[in-house]
């Protein structure tokens, strides 16, 4: 490469500018990433599959555009990788599960297709917890991902590979999915930016469903501005997802350039209670202080049903999962275990194909939906979900954005919590309420612990309030420099 | 749902596993029983809330005004359109004759 690049700090604009100025080519940039993956991913395990052929064909197209001096699309030549629960034609989609081993979907996820249409070079598929169920990436059937900032620690989950790939310099941006925190928590654990768009903002077509009323696709990047660019490209109505919103897609990048002075920031007491590590509290409080110095009004607010969010989430999400995962039956694609009768074939296939956490959630979801329990669990949880949504809607009548810690603790050691599912679920305390309410959120790095582990701050916005939270996130990012 | 009434038995675990078409090993059953009881014990805290007058929220589109209109428009015109190629789809199947998915015998005689 003519000008050496630091792949750990490279941004979308950095790639486009280098290609436009002819100091590098899309092909060289893609190859430099593949070389780095080959050299380093053995110790991180972010990728499950590489898509060299598709990537290099696209890079060649971008280079031809640049050679002619044609205008470059917004993601021209930008290496982007995709969580393995999203489909990408020509590449496997295992969802981190043995039950989909060998499956190659014959179509592209809409968000993936939109990235490529905007010039992105699709590098490959990223490791994740099986069917996106987990908070540590230890539930992948293909082995855990190691946190690039501390190799003995988890990268978070379920989009652990997506966060780690950005942190390790294996891609400039990635797509993940967030059902109960699966973008925001790993972004915090790996020290990168990760965004949960409003429910229905980005089409779910091509997302292997976990919990359809909660599942969302969103970006991981190194900068807030890059997140805005990736959201810009992926957001908007899609005829292939009837739930996708026709709400206008504003200029998200422009929003990052607006000063935050005059905004009112809500700080909910419930997110600063017992269990929050002092170093994380201090970093988030310092971030809030910086926003105040930039002209924001800080307002203490209450989100009184917060403590019910985790139990509500684990009813709603598992109930939906038990229905969605019924499709994995060994008939149309993926694994089939042999047996002489159909019902035994179903059971053996699912026993062999699903890991322990997936089975646990299917059992729990089936239980809460089963005769005699539906009203006590599922209907009850849907009612509390309404209370949680109302908490946020009431708060957003008074504030423009809400700032909270992203996680109660820094990334934990691999193996530390893997034998205690309830302890793992309880760590989702700051993420699941926003998931249930359908509002948008973003995780931004806001410091480090004394052990040099990343700390993230969460900025939450009202439905379709992405511009405001990007604006605040940009201010937080600038406060770190 | 009260906190003391929650106790999933091994038989419950087996019944739910059967409903979900899951085959659990003898080792897995007591483990799943323990985990379900722990998690359901935590879920029982929801019974502290009086929700008698609260409507259930199944999907957030219900609380987003503009979404209601969108869902009414969700029906597409009834036109014949190209779909995925049969050969490509069937190539993913564990067992097929090229036209149908093949499965083991369903009816015993």
C-alpha cells in the first residue's frame, strides 16, 4: 500500500478519502484487512467465515469508479463485516448454531444489500452467541470470541464478533443485532460505538429471528460519525419487512455536527443503584458533567419500573423465541439427524443442533406460553412492557435524551459467569428496558478502568430520536479527546 | 402467580420439552429444572405490580401513532412476482426429490 494505514483507527471517511486521493485502492485496503485477520484473528475468533471473492469483486468495482474519477458512494471501499444471524448470499449463515451448519442462504439481508449498494466491501460473517442468545459470546457453538482489549475477557454478546472485529482492526464497521442489549453491551465491553436504532427503523428482512417484536439491526464503528453514516444507508422502509417504518429518514450525519447546548439530559436514579461498579459510575458522572459544561441542562428523572425490565424481557423474549425457533426442524435446510419417524427426527435434530442456552430459552418460552400459565406470565409481562414504555414516554416529555451507564461492570473473564444463567441475565439491567420500549439508544466509550478495561455510556432517545442521540454521542466522543 | 407456588417439577420439564420437540438427556433434565426454577423465581417479582387496568403491549407499533397507518398500508398489490429459484432452495434441503422436501414416514401402519 502506498501510504500505510492504521487499521485500528481507520474511519469511513479515511477510506473514501484515501481512495479518492489515490493514495490507496479499495483492493489494497480489503487485502490489508484480510492479511491482518489472517495474522491476528486466531487469538480473537471474531470471524466465522470470510467472503474474499465477493469482497474483492466489489473492491475492483470501486477501484474502477475511482480510476474514472467518478463520484464515490458513501461507503466506497469500506470493509464491513456482518453478524452471522444476518443473511449474505454466497456465505454461510450459522447464527452461531450447529443446527444451521452448512446452510448458505440464497438471498441477502436488506441491510446487507443496502451497505453493498452504497459501496461497502463485505468481508465476511462474524461470530456471535447462538441465535443471538447470550451476553458474553460464550454460547457460540463455534467457540467464544476473545475481547481484543483484554484477551482473557469476554467481548460481550451476543454481537461479540461484531464489536471485537471493529476493536481489533478487522473491519471499519460491522452490523450486529440487538434484542436485549446485544449491540450496546459488547460495544461498551470492546470500547467501540454501537447503535440500537428505533424498532422498525431498519428492515429486519434477512435477520434470523430470535424475538420478532424486539429484534433490531444496527452498526458498530469507531466513531459516532461513522455510525451515523451506516445508519443513513441502512435505515428506511423496505417492502420485504411489513413492520419497517415509513418514517422519513433524516440526515443523520448532519445531526452529529449540531452543538448540544440547550438540550435537556435526563439522568435516571434507577440506573445508578446497587451493583454499579464505582469506576463506571465515576466515568459516567464525569461524562454528564462534561455535557453540562457544553450547555446541556441536567435533570434527574425517574423510570420507576426499571427493576421489572429483566423479568419482563425474559418472558417476552423467550416466548417469542420458542415460536421462532420451531422452524428449525431438519426438513428444509440445515442439520438433520436420521431417524425412522418424523417426530423422532424433529427431536433428535433439535437435540443435536441446539446448545444448552437455546434449549433453556425454548423451554422457558414454551412454559410461559403453555396452557394455564399464559395469563400469569406472558400477558402479565406484556402489561409490564406497557408500563416500561410509558416510563420512557413520560420522561421524554421533559428531556431530549437520557444518559445512563451501559453495563454495571467492565468485561468479565471468560468462564466467570457461564454456569449461572440468572446472574448472566441480571447483568442486562441497563439494556432491556429500552429494548422492550422500542426506543433508540447508542453506546459510546467514555473512559477506562484502572485495569485499562473499556467503559461505555448509554444515550437513550425517544422513538425516531436518532438525530438527538447522535448529537449527544458526538459531544461525548469529543469530550474523550 | 405467587412466589411460593413456583416450582417446576421434573415432569413439567419433560412435558415442556415434549411440547417444544426437544430431547433432553437424563443429565440435562435436573439442570434445566434448577435453571427454570431460578429464573421463574425472579420473574415472579412481576406479581408485585397491579396491572389490572394496563393494556398489554405486544409490539411497539401499537404505541407509535404513525405506525398504525403504515400497518394498514402493509398489504401489497396481489401480483405475481418472481421468487427464489426452486433448484437453489431445494439444494439446501437435507433430503429432496427436487420438487418436494422428503421426510421420514409420518403414519405407521
